[in-house]
C-alpha cells in the first residue's frame, strides 16, 4: 500500500539531529530517504551518545527507514556520483556550516544545473550570512542565545535547558514543513527552490505569545518552574507520594477543583474569585493549597479530580508515560529488528493519516550498507563501475 509521499526521493546530507529528524518524519510518510554519508559516517553514529549495545541510540532513532550510501564528496568522482543522484531526486537536505556546499561544488546553483526542479533545504544555526553565520550551533547554544533557557527552570535558580534537544529538533520539524510546502508549490508551478532554515529563527518562533508580549508590551517573563504567568492554579503540587499537576484555567475548573478539595471557604474568598485575582494573590493561595494537597497520594487526588472534571495529571517519568492507555491505544511506539543490536523500540510518528496504512519501520542503516544497491538500481551503474569507484575511494560499500 502506498503512503502519502511514496515516490518522493530525498537525498539527505544531514547529520546528528537537526539535519536528520526532518528526513525521518518524511520517511514515515513514505518518502525514500537516501542518506549520503562521508567515509567516517554521520557524526550521530558516535556510540558514546545514548549508548545501546555499542551503537548510538540517537542514530538508531533519527535514521529509521533510511538508506545509507557512502560517497566521498571531496573526491571528484564522488562529486559526480552525487550529482547523478541529484538528477533523480526531489529534495536535497543539508545542515553543513555555511559555505561547505559551495566549497564542495554542490550548492544550489550547481544542483539546478543537473535538476532544474530540485528543492534544496539548508539548515544552519544562525543563517548563511550575517555576523553569526560561522558560530557553533549546538543545541544548548541555540537554547541559550534564543532566550529559552532564561524562562526554563525555577525562579532564582541557575538557567536550565529543556530535557529534549528542542533547538535541534526544531530544525527537523520546520524543515519537514517547508519541504512539504515546496513540494506542493512545485506541483502547481513546476519549479523547485532553495530554502533556508536557521535554528535560531526557529527557536524565536517557538517563543510564540511570550515573544509577542516582549516585542509588543516590553514584558520579560521569569522562569516559572511548572507554574503559569497568567493562570492560577496551573502548576505541579507535591502529594504524599509524588507530584501532580493541576491546570484549572477556566472558572468552572476552579469551582470543580475547590469542590474536589472540599475547600468551600477558599472558593468563597474574594481574593480568589477570578483568575486575575488569583494571579494577584498567588502566594496566599498556594500557602493554602500546597500543604493540603500533600496530605494525600497522587492516585487519591487523580481519582477525585477525574470524577469532578478537574484538569490534572500525574507527573510521569518515561516508565509510566509509555504505559498510559493512549500510548498503547494510539500505537505511539514502533519497533524494528536491527542486525547488530536486535529489537529497537522508539516513539512513533504521531500523525495518523485518514487511510489504514501499515506503519513504516525499517532499521537505521549500517554505514554504507546501501551504496552498491542504490548505485546499481537508481543510477544503473554496472558492477564493474561500482567496483572501480570503490577501489578509487570515491565510495564505500559496507562489508567489503
């Protein structure tokens, strides 16, 4: 059965996360993703990063469903092989530093010479031009410089990065959206294009309404911990045995919350009548709620809150999160059998299309495992040609 992007071929020069997550998303939609790696491989293959049985768990995650072809792009023959692949491709993705594609002789002006309809997506840290174009763009650097670390963590404590590499992931999330838009535009106009995505820009975009409030009203938010600047109660509370979050945003939820707690006097208190007044008297209200909620267990409160329609949740770690009923009912986990490490289970692509299609879940490739097959099947190279290229060092074939 075909998927939405069946027939779309993506050549991925991306590495680690920012340049690979978008391809992984598109592969889940059915795109063929040919990962072109240097002879030393994607830096994401480093087995010390999320180590799992001698293999990088990071690489196993972000390269599911892809093919690995090893081409030395610094070798003139390797460059020619790559350009032959471009002729048959729809999309090229890279997250090299600015100028690298040009130095290799495979930047957009060169790509369109061999494929006028090619779509080229470049992911950078700060853009291809400007003062910061050569700055290192590791995830924590982008999280810090974009303002995210300034609003993450507890008030009065040191800055904290998000628990996931959101800056890197933003490269994949936004690049996949841009690629889909470019493919749709090409269907209408017949023209490809070069697009750029700076992770710094992506993280500024993700500041959303907090960015609006600074840009328009001069408000600098403080690290809220689990709390919310504009809603109370909206935060984590310590229970007798763990933590629970409550998000009583609407007045009906506040009413139900007080009912569940059995605190009629709190509901009737003029200081807490509206959300605005609760925000103004946040500390007084929390001084009442926190010790009261700590008297009983998380499960005790969850039973009461769900009965009374109070938005609440336990603060799960991964063991509990992946055991929640929706994780099973929504098929939120996929798995594949890897030839080296065996069964690998990982979070699934969350969008469920309208047709009943099987989930695509093929193992992340070993370095160069598809070089010979791709060159033969896609480019119609003879085995003699491939052997000669392998001998010259222009390519590498896994296991040879």
